[in-house]
């Protein structure tokens, strides 16, 4: 009887595991157009020449070590993003400078995972500076997936066209509560652990206003 129960349980778990995978189905070109347009509009807005600053409340849980809470401040000028954290939210760094044009991993980032500077900026803005035009697009469950490149960068859009999640090379994924110019909430999961950021406030960053702690 025990053996039979164990086999039944194994089959149930296997079936349950299969059932959780969302169905993938193709999307017609006419139906795909509005999603591509929504992505490109959000991308153009996020990477426009504009100076912004924002404050996030953060919580991180590394794979090794204790969970930490703190605040993250970011300063964005359309090309470079400077960040400062009151507690180390990813690794040991408490500050860093990310550049939109840097495509190599290894820069200090407030998010888990070996993200490039460009990817970390994209996660914090809620959209990557990568065109969706001509890229493979399909329904995955109730979301639209756009495969942005062949390296593993993907965008998941809700039915209303808002960005719901981003996937990156190296098994890092960021779920978003989309808004502009910054997400209201983002939850990142990567090989080094997890981190959640909740937007507290944002404002224009006036020209001439120095970043706290930096020499002018």
C-alpha cells in the first residue's frame, strides 16, 4: 500500500509540474504590432535626455548571509546612472556608477546577478534600451514574450502593453509593477539571491545639483 501511495504521489507531482508551465502560442503579426509599439514608446521615454532622481526602499536576501534592508537613491541623466545604498543590497558595494553604453558584466549593481551596466539600468527603469522591432514574439500564458536578442534578454508584457518582467543572461529575472519614469516596484531574482525595491519618490534632478557625497 505504501509503494502504491508513493507511486501515486510521484505521478501527481509530475502532472502538477507539467500543468504549471504556461502554454506558448504564436501571435499574429497584426496583433503583435501594438505590443512592439508599446515597448518602443516606453523605451524612448525612459532613455530620453532627461535628468531624474529617485528614492527606493529596498530589501535583499542573499543566498549566503543575512537579509538586509535599506534605501537606494539613483541619479539618472539619460546616459549614466549613479546609485547609492544605505545598506549593501547586492554584494558588498554601497554605491556605483552604471553607464548605458557598457555591455560587459561585472560593474557594481544594487541588484543580484551578474548584470551588465546597461542591463542594470534597464531593470531600474523598467525597460531595456534594446529594440523589439523584428524580434520573435509570442504569447506565454497571458503575457506576451519578446525575445530581444539571442543571449537571453526577454521582455514580458501584460495584455495592456505594460512591461511585467524582464529576463537577463545568467538566470536573472526582474518582475515589475510598471510605471513611468520608474517602476513602482521591482523584484529581482538571480544566482546571488533576491532583492525587492519599492519606489518612495522621484523628481527632476536639476542641473547643478550635486550628488550627495561626491565632489563637484
